[in-house]
C-alpha cells in the first residue's frame, strides 16, 4: 500500500544517500590508510597516494549506483531477506571493483588497491545498514482497503487481510466489479457495499478509503476502472491488482504482500529508467568486448556465406524495437537471395527449403546473429531481451495476443529467456510467456545466466 510520507522520502533519497555513503567511505578509507598500515601493506599511505584517490573520486562514485542498479537494489519490491540483501550488495561490490580495476588499467591511472578494498568493505557495510533501516520503516500502518470483486479471490483476499493484522490493513468494504452481480448477502469478511465506481471515487476524495485492490475474476473492464481510480487516488492511495496466473508475469508492475498473498501495484514506465541505464552501460561494455572477441569468427562466417551462395553476405531487415520504434536489424544471410519475393513475410521453420548450404548450421549455432552486436552498440538492441519481430507479425500479434505490447517496454535482445528455454518454432504465445517473465524478474544476474545458457546453445547448436 502507499507508504507514509517519510518512507516515500526515503525511497527518493536512496540514490543521493548511496552517493553520500560512497563519498564518506572513500574518505574514511583514505584517512585510515594515511594513518595506519594494513597487514598486507608495508607502511601508511603517503600524501601522494591520497592525492591519487582524490583525483579518481568521480569514477569511483559513478560506478557505485550503476553496480547497485545492475543488482536490482533500486527496485521497490518485496523487502529482501537479510541474506539476499547481503548477497546482492556483495555482488554489487564485486562489480564496482571489477569495473574500477578495468577503468584504471585501460586509462593508465594509478590507484591504491588497499584504499579500494577498504572503500568496498566500508560502503557495503554502510549500504547494508541503510537499506535494513529503510526496510524496517517501510511498513504500512492503519490503511483502509476497499476490495473490488465479490468472488472467491476477493473473499480469500479479505480473509487473509483479516487474519494477518500486523500488515496494518483493514477491509473497509467492497464493490461488485462490472459484470458481477452485487451479492444480496455478501460474505461478512468483505464488509459493506460501497456504492460502485462513483462511490469509490467519492470515498477516495473524502479520505475514507486509503487503498483499492482489484480482486475480480473478469479481465476486460480492468483498463477503464484502473485508469479512473488511479487518477482519483492520486496523492491519496494506491491501486493494486490481485494477480491471476497471467498477470503475475507482467513486468510493468511491482509486488506488495499481505502475508503470503501477492498484490500488484501499477507503476509508471519512467521507474524503469535507472534499470535501463544500468542495462545500457552493461551492453556497451560487454558488447564491445564480445564484438572484438567474435571478430575472427565473424570473418570466417562471412567467408562461408560468400563462398556457398550468391548474394550479399549481410541481410538487413526492418524490425520493431522498444516503444514500437522500427530499426534495421543486421544478420548474416541464411536464405537464398530474394527468398521472400514470392512468399512475403512468413515465420521461420527449422528445415526451411530456402536455406543456403550453411544457413541451417548458422541458425542452429546462432552465428547468423553476430552482426547484431552492431545494433547493440548503436542502442537499438540489448544483449538480452525479447527478440525483435517484423512489423507485419507485430501488428498481428498486438491484436491477437493479450499482453503482447508489454514486451516493447525494453529494448529487444540478441538473445532472451524464450530463446534459451523454447524450441525454434515455439508459438508467439509461448515466447510471450517467457518475455513477460523476463520483464517481471529482470536482474543483472538473470542477464548473465541467459548469456551463459546462450553460449551453451551456440556450442550444442540448439535454440530458438
């Protein structure tokens, strides 16, 4: 539910406080080393070493929020368990340390390693204490909840709220959703009937209701009601959804919890910006490394394409990217030149008769995708994300497949969760399930896992 003002302020201050902690711990590490020697050092840090630290403070501080974002520590989700919080902070420290070591090496800038180690230790401890404090204070208190729905899901929600009072929630009443008949004798746990949509808006405006939870088993009406009630509840409360099996995968939402029962709060797309900035930074660094490492293999692949079939080595095709923007995707040609002049846009199949002699192998091994590293470096794609589709298929799937538009919240990927779990001819619906699961669970560690699994697929010639 909506947090008290002090908690909302904590969340807004996370980035500034993290940077302040980084600056303070860097100063503390420098001061400690200037006064004492460590067990693995011979003497205290000389004044020249302290000057090096001051000169390099900016990249040290800049790397901190990027590492925290990559490990999912700027997301407002279910409070992390102590061990999970510690694990993510240690991973962030490792990422920050690795990035700084690479930076100082590439730009030939000396930096005392003992100061870096002390800084990472101190800032990790400080961030742990800071975030545990936020989690302890981040508890809803005294919130009055209106339940929308009268079915089994609504009754279960009301019973769960009533049975676990420590969440600070009270069911103030309910309304029947459009398409649901108002119950002549509603379950006692649902409380009184509150008078439909108009009644809810009025009670929100009067401050009689703090939060709304949609717990109806009907889908089509949600968009209209969610929009109107979100506007009515501005600055007063939260609008939450009790998820069904499909809703739980949608990524532009975040979880709140009543005991072990998940609720979903509709959040604004701009809250993804920090996550996407961290993802973009990783794409630039890792994409550059991959492009250089893959250059010999790309040249060999280009030679194989040129020597086994007539036509250009590279094939450009319009695809749809983030926010439904078109871009030109580049790949090695795997079909005969002009393969779609007669057929038009058709879905790929494993044993397509139009494949060139090496086309099947290039597809199975994913080597035909190597030129898309250029799209990654240009910012049109990411290393990991939903695979980009062609405009004709996108237009069709937007009409036929519920929730398909959600996959365009992030840049399309060179590989994705669907590609490492499905088969080559998986249906759009099955691929979408994985795409939405990726959006809902995105973490830096998930991207790394998908990249490692993709490498295995390349070696075994299996994949989508």
